[in-house]
C-alpha cells in the first residue's frame, strides 16, 4: 500500500475484480460504484494484476469492523478460482491418473 496526502494506492492481485476490491477496501459491496468512479473504471472491467487503485484515506465508519479485520490480518479478498498449468488426463480409476512432469513426459 502506497500512502499519499488524502489517498492511498492498492495493487490489484491476479484474479481480483472490482467486487473483491470493494469488499477488501471498504468492507462491503455497497462501495463498488465508488471504486469504479474514483478509479475511472467500468463495472465489468477486467483488472490487470499489479495495477494500482486509489482510495480516500478519510471515509465514513460504515463497515469499519470488516475493513479493519482485512487490514489487521493482511487479508486480500480474491473470490476467483485459479487453475494450474498441469495437464491432467481424466480417468474413472483415480489410480490411473496421468499427468505431465517438468520434462513433459506422462507419468502416473
């Protein structure tokens, strides 16, 4: 987090969207449109990992407990599923599942 005079900047993590950010920084989805407005975004805009979003340091006390919990525990809200780049082959018998190793060879 980078702090300036009246605002601070928060980097977006891979997979985070505008809704995750609203919950993380304001404690509620109610503020999703504030995030959009303050950062010149659209509601369905895909956020790039590493981009910085701006938030006012002075704000109301609504949802303060939730906001403080995320800050105190250094929790980043990210409600999206990720996949790894391992190539799994689906099998009915789990004992025969094959996957690629670092050299690209299949093994069980």
